[in-house]
């Protein structure tokens, strides 16, 4: 175990990102797949969407969220395997136990990545990241990449620098030079539309963004402009926050054959609601539901989401939602259905309970 004495040096944040997590687990379980292009999610007949794929598959242009049929066009020898969530969750818990050996300040982003705040340790971030990655590989047989920085944004950017099975550090004194040529799309919160808007302003790098003053950024991007002003200079005040609240939970399925009638959709809806209710009765038991939603993806891959505020979990609400969503397709068949709920935050829930208590007293 690393020394744990407190120091007061700049924050030491590590972002750990597992390499092709789902696919790597499957290859570990089936060594004969080693060296072959492998994807998880979707179906061998081309239905569904890829969840992830290994680097051999990525060389053909395959990537997560790609329709399976498109991936097979790019890589006819692609091995497509079904998702095994229980197995992946089990491995994620083993990895989080390793994180806990170093720090209690761990913020999971998903099953395969997390931020760790190691500012309280004397050891250098580089050596800590190397030790964490070593322990993960020794315990699970899986590889991880890591980024080390003085804040979350820098650490996350750095973790992608030497993938797979590598690590990279952005030292505090290197931040100004590092940000100069960094593409704006690497900044936390910048998506495709924001990147395109920057392009119309002649801005492609963080160095170019730094030439825009705070007023100009506010005028173009609203409240986010203030964040961009700081982020493009490598400043990110967000703390590593353990036990982040999950804002929603959902289940969905892509069907082997498109559903052509609302009646077929309602049959599948009933089964999905049972799965969702099991989730809510398990680890989400006690959470207060804000709204219910249904997602419908049509045969042309266009999708719509219908949502409604609810006071309690009700199947009748979902029946109304799927009907509205289905009718938006104008007669198109449906390839995917999803059902879910959004939760009130713990703070909001506490306020609701206080109001209910006040009403009871009065």
C-alpha cells in the first residue's frame, strides 16, 4: 500500500479507463477469440447496435453505437457476442475494490471508467497510476489506461493519449503549452454541434479559443461560455464526487424482426416493464420517481422519446406513452423499444418528504 500521509500539493487526479472492457472480458473468457475482430452488442444477423468492440474491429472502422449490419459490411468476419451485464458488473466491482485500496474518493462514470482523487498520497501520480494498472491486470487479466492531471478534465483527456494499456500525465507546469494545440472537441462538454459552431468562428484549438474574451463566449454559447473560458485554459473546478446519484434507469431491446403493429409493441412493453420494475425493486428501491418515459426507434433508425410526470409507477402510463410514440412514426415499423424512469435527486426527495410532513401536521 502506498504511503498515506497528507500533503498540500496541487490536486492529483487519475482517470482510469478500461480498454475495450466488455470485449476484453469476452476474449479473456474465450481465448480462442484472441486476435480476431470482436464486438459486443447487436446480433450476428445484423440486428441491433454495437456496445463496444476491440481494437482489431476498430481497424475496420467499427465503433460503439454503430448498427450491427453496418459493422458487418465493414468487417464481414466480425464476431458479434451478446451483452452479459452481470459478468461485466462483477468485474467492475473487483476493479473498484482495487481503487478502494488507494482512496475512498472514487467517482465512477460507468462500469469501465472512474476518477480517483489521490491528492492525499505522497507518491507521484505516475507511479500510482502504474501500480493501479498493474493490480488490475494481475487481478483480472484486463488492461487499463490512465490519465494523470491536476483536475478531472485534464486527467480524462490524458487517459486517451496512450491507449491501449498506457498512461499519460499532464504536469501543472505543462498545462499552458498542452492546451494550445488541443482540439476544442477534447474539452469536457463540447459535442459535435458546439464543435461545428466553433468552426464557423474559425476556432479549432483551445489556443484559438483563448483569443475570444469572456463576453464573446457568453454571446455565442450562453452560460456555457463562462465554463469554456476556464476549460480552454485547462482550469476545471469540478471535484471528484463519490457516489454520484443516478438520474434515471431504463431497459430496452432491439428486436430480431421489426414490430409492425402497436399490439405487438404493447406485448413487448409489458415484458420490458417487468424488467424495469425488477430494477426499481432492487438497488434503486426507495428512490422517488419524477417521470416515466418510453423510447421508440423506427425501422429508418429515427427515434422519439415520450415522457410524462408521474406520482407512482403505473403500467397504464406506459401504455399511453407507447401509443403516442408509436403514432409519431406514421406507420413505420419499430426496431427498438425502451422504458424507463427519471428520479428526483436526494435533495429534492428530502424537500418532498418535508412538505408531506408539513401537510400532515397542518
